[in-house]
C-alpha cells in the first residue's frame, strides 16, 4: 500500500533538555509528548513515575487517534531505547504515514528539572 503523502508521523528523540519540544512545536503537525499527561488543569507539571506506563499508553492512543483522522503528528519523547519507538513505527505502517525520525542533540536546561545524574544514566543507555 502506498504511503499517504499528506500524513507524517515524526518521532523526535533526545535527552532531556536537547530541544525536542521546541522542535516539535515548529513542525506543522499535532504535537504530543508523554509529559503532556502530567500537566494538570492549572498548567503545573506534576510528574509521577508510578504513572509513566499509563502516560506512554495515553500518548500512543492520542497519536493513533490523530493519525486515524488524517492528521500528521510529531511525538517528542526521549526514546532512549529503540524498542520505545516500536508502537509508533507500527502506527505509521498501519496508517500509511511517512515516518520521520529526528535526534535532538542540543544542550539546554531541562524544563522539567530532570537531575543531571538521571540524564547521565540516560546518556549511557542511549541506543542510536
């Protein structure tokens, strides 16, 4: 089946503070990221590691919903391990969307105050 030239799924990966969210906002697509799950009605970010799996499932469900409606999506998550992108790769195939993967390597302050020790562990575990 041919790709839909109007439908794109862009996966933006990188360490915290690498510029993923900033880049995603510049792409003409629906911007999703797992961190959006942790935004409360007052706009304050309240991360809860116990709900991380639920947050990833939410992000994948939202992505699938938008692709099904024919809307291009840009997902900006860390995607440290390659397997973390698998559900999105399957979605791109399912909806015949062009799949674009971008790696951000910027070095900015993490907007969610991720400790440097955590970022160092993520850097060590990174799979190209």
